[in-house]
């Protein structure tokens, strides 16, 4: 147990009291100040960025003063698109979208139910392959029916 009385730190060990001098207390306090503080480094960076912006450092950037366009896609898709790289599952996603649009047009044109049923089965087979290929289960998509195709397309695939 440690007591501080009148600026003097007393350590209690096995009923023995050791008096720690004021100089030792100040040395310990100074060493505490020298320790890095991990959560304060962002304050320095914020100040640097603010100073740079105040000096006009960001004035040359394209689109200055215009609103940012933030994609509704998931972050991984956005990064891959910006890098001009399409992994197989993204290419498959595009194919499924095209098939869905074509099937929606057939439904709107009131094509035969066997044709639409066959199209839906093919889309669901592609969705099954897609769900196996995506890197994260959160990106998986549900199967569609002729009744919910338009809704699922507008909610999840557009």
C-alpha cells in the first residue's frame, strides 16, 4: 500500500515503512510525462491538416467545392472497380444483373410461364455459383422467384 503524506510517499511492505523523498517523487512524475500517449498523435495530424488547408494546400484538387459521390456498392467492389480489376465473382454479378433485367422485360411482356420459369432457374443457378465465389458471406444474395424478381433486383442487385 502507498500513502502520500505532505508530499512524501510512504510504501508499506510487510509492516515496514520506506520513506520516498520528494526528489524521487518528482523523478517518477517526470518519467510519467515522457511516456508516449498513443491517443494524442491524431491531434497533431489534425493540426497539420488544418494548417495545410488554411494555406490553400487542397485548393488544386479536382472537384473542390463539389459534393462527393459516394458509391452505394460495398467497399470491396468500389476499390476493385477503381483499380480496373474484376474478380470472377464480380463478373458473375454483372452477368446475373443482365439476366435479371432480361427476365424482368419478359415478365413485363407477359412471356410464357415456362420460359420465365426456366430463366428464373438459370438465374438461381448463377446465384448459387456466385454465393460460393464471394469472399464474404455478407455479400451473398438470396434466390429469386418470378413474383419477387423485380423487388430483389431493385433492393440487392441494382
